[in-house]
C-alpha cells in the first residue's frame, strides 16, 4: 500500500507541473502563450515583452519586475519632455535615456547608414554615410550625450550570449522626427541602440525580427 500511495503522490505532483508554466510573468519572464504575460505584455520569443503594435513601454522603461536574463534598466528620473504628433499618432520626446551601467538594458533596432537609406541624412558624428557591413550604431539622444560617445566603442551583448564591439557614429534622435532629415521616421525611443547589418550579423540575430533586447556598456 505504501508503494501505491507513493505512486499516487508522484502522479499528482506531475499533473500539477503544467500550471507552473501558466504562471503570470513580468517583463522578460518565461512564457508560451499571451495568457502567460501580465497586463498588456505579449509573449515574444519565449519572453514577456512590450507590445510594439500598441506601443507599451513597461519593459523598455525598466518597469514590470525582473525574471529575465538581463537586469531591468533604471529610468533614473528620465521623463518625456513633450509629444510629437505625426502620422496620426503621438510620440513621446526625450532628452534623456536610462542611466548607463556595466549592463545597460536597451532595444537593438536596425538602421541603414548608407546614402538613401532609412537613416535619413549622414551620420551626426562625422557627416558621412557608412557601409552597413561596418559594425556601427546610433544611440538614443540621452546616451549619445551631445556627441560625447562619437567614435568610441560600446560592447553589445545579446540574449544568445554573443557580443560585439561597435563604434558610435550617429544619434537616434529622441526629440525630433517625421521630417526629411529623419527619413520621415518618428522620434526614437530613449532606450535604442540602432545597429547596422554588421552588428546584427555579428550577434547572430535575425534582422527581419526588427527589435531585440540587448545590454550594452562603454568599452
């Protein structure tokens, strides 16, 4: 009878395991379906994150708690200074970005730094266009910091463990946008590392995904 009781207890325990996978997760927490994520977060590549279609910024602003591979970033009192209305939407404007640490959390996006590309005009740092095979980035206005990081290297690390050194050549403007200079793109979010194809390839990431959570630091 003791063996039967043990088998019954083991069966009950195994049957309870699926309920763990349905636990509500915060930013970067594990997920399998939309129901696994808190609030308006969605499940992207097995982790809860902001929904790009509705423009939530819970995770990108460092909110929503931990649970992921990367630590949450600190907003460090960084608040929007206004809103820019274009394309029928309202976009927050920022002069600042989250505080830079040894593992600053960011969103990696893809930028075309060549002439006629979606980056608009030439790079702010040197007034030139660049080939997209180069490992180069543009940083949100706060991190660009008036050009203080121009020509300097930053280290970017992806969730897959790969890292790359990339040179800062441009600003991802978090204040202005929706004009010819900015290729009619809205203002950049304040936590963006806008990388070339070379950066994405070095990190082993799929450019077609469009956005990837990363951490970066000054090299």
